[in-house]
C-alpha cells in the first residue's frame, strides 16, 4: 500500500470538520474530485477561524443553503498537478 498525500489531506479535513461541527459529514466521489460537506452548527460557528484553515486545504470551498439548513463544502481535485 502506497501513501497518497491527497487522500491523507481529505481524511484529515474530514476528521477536522467532524470535530469542529460535532456532526456527521458527507464525503462524495465526484469523479476526478472529492466533495466533503458538513452542516453549519453552533459548534462550527464558535470555531470558524479554525474551520477556515480547513477549507483552504481543498481546491475550492463554499457555503450552500438548502431546505435542510446551511452546509459548508470543500472540493478536493484529484487531477494531476492540482492542490490536494
């Protein structure tokens, strides 16, 4: 088994978001990228500065409003030569 730094960064970001939100996150393979989503919780808002540092681990990040509430998301491009 070889070490994949991109996978390690995705796992790290997922674990950090889980800890910061206190909630379950969702990881989705988008074919060429991975998207990590987490609900915006009071716990996340209290630790927003730490959360922003996690967001910058990805290629893109944002905030989505849905009927179920607000979610933050981070996309990690898996293509050659991209940031993890």
